[in-house]
C-alpha cells in the first residue's frame, strides 16, 4: 500500500477524529494504528509491532527535543516557585497599561527570538503568560500570537535553524547554493509576511472574529484557565521564594545566549566556520539541550546561595516541571509517530504527492499556486513543514532544472513551497509547533487549533491569490503586491463588520 492514495488515510482519520471528538491523544493513536494496519495488509500483530517500531525510531531520533522540553519545564517550575514570575507580573502590570501593549510586547519578543521555533514558543509563553493573564487575554489568543511569531518569523530569518533545513533539502547533486536560494525566497514568502501583517492588525484593532472572537469575549467576562493547567496556577499561588524580576530575566538571558552559542558550537564555529555557516550547519536539537542545561545550572547557582528557595524546594521542581510538560511530550511523540508511518520507509505519503505533482506540472504558470496548495495539504496532513519542503523542493528543482543559478520561476516555486509548508503546519492539529504554542500559552490544544484556523485560512487565501499572480506574470513583486491588496480588502471588511473588543480591562476572576 506504499505510495498510493491509501497513504493519505492515517492523517485524514487523525485530523477528522481530533476535530470531531476533541480528544487528540486517542485520535493520534487510532491514526497511527490505521497506518500500521494499511502497511501490514491488515495483520493485527504485525501492525502493533510496526506501530511501536515507528514510535521507537521517531521518539529516539527526537530525544534531544524531549530532554529540552523537560529541562525547560523544570526551569519554569523553579522560576515560578522562586516568586520571580509573580514579581515580574506585578512589575509588568504597573508598566503595561493595556491589552494592546501586552500583546504587542508578546509579538515583539516572538520576533526577537527568531533562532528556533521550538525555543520561541516556550520562551515567549513563559515570559508573557503572567502578563496576558492579568489583562484577561484569552490563552487561545496568546497561543495564536506565539504561533504567528514562531515558524513565520523563522522561515524569513536568514540566521535560524530553518534556513539550514531549507538548504539541506536540495538534492545532493544540485549545483544551486541552498542558502542563496533561501535568501532569494524571503521577499516572496507570502504566507509568512502576510501572517505577521495580519497579526499586527488583530493586535492593534482588537477585532477578533469567528471562534477566536467568541473565546476572547467570553474570557472578558470570566477568565478561564484550562483544566489540564490548573495545577500550574495552584503552584504559582504557592510560591515560597522572595525572587525579584531579575531572577526571571537573568535565567532567560542565559538560556537565550547559551542556546545561540550551542548552535554556533555544534555548527563548527571553533573549527573555523563563519557565523552564517555555523548556523547553517548546526544541530539545533543538541544546541537547545546544551543551552537549557547551562541555564538550569546557572539558575541553581543564582537561587540557592541567596536562599531564594530552599534546596528541597528546588529539587521538587524536577517532578513538577516534568509533569507540566507531559501533555506536550505525549502529543509530540504521537505526532512524530504519525509522521513516521507516513514516511518513505512505510506508506510514503510524500512519494504519492510527488507523483501527483510531477503528473500535473506541465503548465508552467500554474506551478506556484499548485506547489503552494500541495505544500499546505501535505504539511497539514503530516504536521511537519520541514518534511514538506524536504519532499517538494527536490521535485521543483527536477521540474524546473538545476542550473548554477536558480531561475526566477524556481525561486517563486520554492517560496510557494516554504510558504505553504508553514501555512499547513500553522493550521495542523498534529504539528509540533502548534502543539508547543499551546504548551507555551498553557492553552487547551484543540482550542488553539479551532480558534487559529479561520485566521490561517484568511491569510492562506490572500497568499494563494499572490502566487496565482506570480505564475501568470512570473514576477514575485507583483504577486507580493497582489497579496497585500487582497489582505487590505479583507482587513477593511473586518473593520466594517466586526466590533472591537475592549482594549483595557481590569483583572477578572479565574475560573478553572
């Protein structure tokens, strides 16, 4: 059943069940097992063995990310228990005067932390969640801001783990420089650029609509903390330390600096590599582990000698931090396993999609919108943007040629692939960045998915118009202009029809 239409079934089953039942764990397990059953031809025992073989491969290959999550959870628990988070929230409440400022600062922090999307999601959530909670900003709204400044920023940042992933997606025998090709796609990555513009519009006007609008307005009346994160709120109230704002800022600064240095180190900066070359060749998952461990050790030396918290309380953070990350870890492990069963070693969903694209690639002017739509669908179904452009970029090069320099149409098609991959990843309930944005905001995962999808669809439609213009004109700047015009029209309609939510509000009672 490899590389056939049946390979589409596991992600479709998972996504439909997740949106229907609101139970993401069981939906993922059923989706993975259905893929294993298809692969083994209905042999139940072999399907069970295949399921756990895939899980072993994918979880083992991503163990550094899991270690990073756990260490970061421990670090967050220690900062919370020290009282530094509460002190920061009180300080920010006196300085930040409204929702617009709180969300603006959240998005700015997301833009600044452009090195890696995993790191972005969890760090921004940790820093800004106490502030946004005080202004009754729905955690689904916070999750959207985090998600909109994670992958969309990373995919247009020349120095990031994503730039390295794009460069490594080119065929080994290609004469095109991967980093140079990535730089040329940045101005034409319509979804990423338009998402940032649309996010700023939503923050500034406060005109949330569809599911997000309902959630935002209900939280105005009574702020809701999701039940799975209620324990985190209780722990914050039981802070035993007398930490100051500096006790929050210093560990985070060390975390950022150590992660950046970890990327440079694993990229060979000490072996003579340039800064850009080191970022391009780095192992981002190992770098995050190195950075988080250094920050954890630093935090211990910062707190314990000053008796901010006791040694016993510090050790209690180990279990609390791990427990806080269990939902994200479990969903990630299952999402990676679903991606694994769809990989070229098993059902080869990417190979099936590649065959379809090659069969319909004869009309040049339709290639950018076709590649965009295929990338959206593939990323949405598999939950991986890196895997999506890893599959589609070689196909684009095979169709359009791989001369010494990338042609204008190849640049536009690769930009459409990267844009579509981020779009599909942004909307997918099984995407790792979507999962981590939920974890960073401590928001119920499917609430984040449900409220974000309408915003994704608006920007995706405008991006599709832009890529259609790209194809007809073979001019990326005209496509960019068309995308902006389309988005401007949509924003004008929203302003005329959607009432703004109150910008400033007093703290609301917390309901669990």
